[in-house]
């Protein structure tokens, strides 16, 4: 059908006739006119039924195919946004009124026997369901609590389906057509359609173009981010500020690893970046400072501080895939209990291939896939040697088993080598559940997660004085995890595993509450007792 509609830029409200040979639609032309059209599937002909300044919407065929009912603003009330119902003869193109008044009548549907038309109207103050016969006489079906819209007759004409608003959400409802009518009405006498023109409106809305000046607003505030591909995951505050068009982004993070008040300033972690998103090539600059305790290959703790600047660039291949690169130069100081072991300038270069077409729900992804393949190289400029090389892969797949349920799979693997390789930590609610946070570490790691996500309650309503208190719904999860981390000289160890149950509740935005109960296993026996974990953040 598209090849016959090249002069139309948008279509809405398609409706088949009774025998399925013709489609009536509302079509928008580049001029801004929204008129009625009929496309004949047999002859491939497109016929324009209306041709004027008025907006014609929601066409529906009569059962015999001779007439079409539609909503339009072609009354003296239309210039302020009101719509009424009209019928057009498909042969003569003669138009007659069905309703008229300072309200909005919309989404008309002809009954199977052609005797009357159901529609939604706000003439009573809120949207409710009404009917009108071919002579313009009608009434309200019944008074409903909440809004009711978009009626549709069931076969036989004894009941209606409609969209209803109730208790804070929309749903589809069925209503038997009552034998009696309330709030009856008759068609008011109306003169010919007025000739109000767009030019009159344009004179009142003259524009005064001015140069664009960026105005910035806060986009998000959250917690937890990796400073760079070779850094361990840190915790703290992060946020983003962007301009109205999203061309310029300022990103910042702030955290602290102090264990005493005297360390608050020396262990302050933070960073700020500016990213330009105006063109297809995205680029940015930033500065950062990190300070915290880490573990070496034999489990000894050391303190490390980094302070420097970074450059980044990103190029999208499509809406869902891109390549990213970063370059960082920073001063690095590593201190052990027996003295300073390194102090000097280092650089890190990384490149990542990323694809993400995941479909998100309030608690996390539900459909699609995500992957991130990254390689990074760190060089010590004091001696010119390669400090470490890191390669990582993060693959995630979301298999939707029904409209509301999903099987979520994740495979992560990281390897680091060199004179001072990076060590990866795992354990905790967002990695290997049932084990202490960051309790497992090594220069190599593999993690596999499988989780079945399903709804438990759509919403919770608590009865309290004066009015009910509505809480978000609760989702459940059944999961199984497996993985481990080890050093270069170690053989691949026996995997550690866990399984359990979880609950999820989204309080809006980035604030998702997660609670998990997990049992540990080495795949030979199950450790007694349940481990409990609470986490704030999205599902993986």
C-alpha cells in the first residue's frame, strides 16, 4: 500500500470495510491537511473523500459500506479544539452532522446492525461512552467511574469492549449494552461549517527566531560506576547534566573509600567529563582522581592513588551498535605497608565494541541482547614497559517467554596479564550471589548468570484513612549463578555456584529495590543456610 501513498507523510486510524476490499484512513499531507482517504485493494486506487482545512479523524465504515462516520473539527467550536461526529456518503461525498456542541466526540464505531454508533465524549466533564443513531438522537450508555474511551462492539451488538482508566492505570474492559439510556440528547440545529482559517491563527503566533543557547538540566543521579576499563568497580554518587537538545553532556562522579575521618580528603574519589554528542562522531574530555585499597596476587593489601585526564571518542554504526575508544594519562602511586613500590606516569588506551538493543522495563531489561567486547593496554612511562593488558567480554541475552516473563542470561569473562596485572573481584548481589561482596578475586574470571523473571503483583493497594495508598508492583526471580576467579599460575579451579529466589520493586527511575535469598554450592553439595542480600539498582 505504501507505494500508492507517496504524497502522504502520515496515516492514522485505518478501518476495513465489511468485505475487506477497502481501507479508510486519515492521511496527513505535507501541507498539514488531515483528510479522509479510501484505498481499494482490488483496483489499487486511492480516493480522497475530504479536501479542506479541517482535521478529519477516526473513520469507520457502516455495515453496508455506503457511509463512513468520522470525527472532525468542522464546526464553529473546532477553532478551539473541539470535535464532533459526521457521516459522509462514499458515493456523493455529502457530509451531514451527527453531533454538535462545545465538547470532543471521538472514536466512533458503527454497531453490527447499523442502527447506532458508539463513541467516547467528554461532554459530561470526563470521557465516557455514548451512542447516537443515524438521525443524531442518542444518549449515554451508563455513568462509569473513571474515564472510558475507544469503544468497540462485540459480535451481536450486545456488549462493548473499551479502554478504561481505573486505580492509576489503563485496562481493557467489557460492558453489556444496557436496555435503558441516561442523559439522552438530540442533534442541535447547526449552520453550515464555518470558514475559520489557519491564517488567522498564524497572525497571533508570529515567531521570532533567536540563536540557540544551551540550557542545562539534571538527567540522572545514581550510584556505582567503573572509572575506566582497567579499574575495579567503585561505589559513590554519579550524575549527568545535559542541554535541551542532548548535544552536550556533563558527567560527574563522587565517592570515598575512607575508613577514618582523617582519611576523608586523601581517599576522596571523583571525576568530571564533558561529552559532545552533536555529531555522529562523539568525543569528550575529563579528569579524575581515585584512591583506595586493593589486593595483590597473594592477598596482601596495598593502597593506590591515581590522578589524571582522559580523552574519549565514540562512533555509532547504527542505533544499536558503536565502537568506543579512550586514552588516559595519569599519575599513579602504589603504597604497601613496607613503603612506596611505584610512583610515576602511566597511560591507558582501550577500545570497545558495543551492541545494545535491549527493551527495558522498570526493573531492568526484558527482551533483546547486549554485548561489550573490550581490550585495554596500560604502559608505564618511567621504564617504558607494558604494565598490563586486559581483555573482557560481557554477553547478555534476554529471552522473552511471554509478555511479562523473561529468561535473562549473562556471560562475563576477563583476563589481565603483564608486569602488574589487574585483579578482578566478584561476589555480591550484582555478580555471584550468595558470596561476600568482592570476596573472590584473580587475574582471570568467568561468571555465568541465569535468571527467570516474572511478575508477582501488578500493584499493591493499602487501605489507609481518607484514601488508599498504592504501591508499585513486585516482581519475582528464580536464579542460578556459577563462576570463579583465579591467578595465572593456578589451574582452572572448581566453579563456585549459587541458586535462590529474589524480589524486585521499582520505586521509579533508577531506584529499584532488590532482595535475594541464595544458597551456595560447589556442584557436589549444597552449603546449609541461606545468604541474604539487599541491593539498590537495576537487574543485569
